[in-house]
C-alpha cells in the first residue's frame, strides 16, 4: 500500500472535476485581488471599495490574520489616495463587524 504524504495548507486537492486550490491558497488570492481593486479605486468610490473589500476578506480569518488584512488593505488605501487615518478607520470598522 502506498503511503500518502500529508497535505500542507498550500497544496492543491484533487476533486472529481480536477485539481482545486486549498482554502488557504484561495484566501491569499482573494487578499491580492481585493488589494488590487482598492488600489485602483477612483475618487468617490475609494472608501466604499476599501470597506466592502475588507469586510469580504474578514471571512478568511483565521486563515489570514486581521493584522495581515489590515496591513495589506492600508497599503492599497494609500495607493488609491486615502489618508492613513481615513483608511485605518474604514478597515477597523469593516473588521469590527465580524
């Protein structure tokens, strides 16, 4: 009988329709995608986009820590032109709702 190596959080799993990423891989991709959306948000949509994307990411805690989400989304908020204070308040509000 062949031994099966344990799977780490970054490995893919095989399903009936192919290979799927693990939840951790999916969570990290979601974090990158959310940060990209926020960094490209236009004036008038920046705060709402940051709030919505951060709240959506909160479902991945504890796969991704609140600190990592906060740091990543703060950097994205800076890129789109939000002040640190405004971005941090929005991020904290979004994460507090979870």
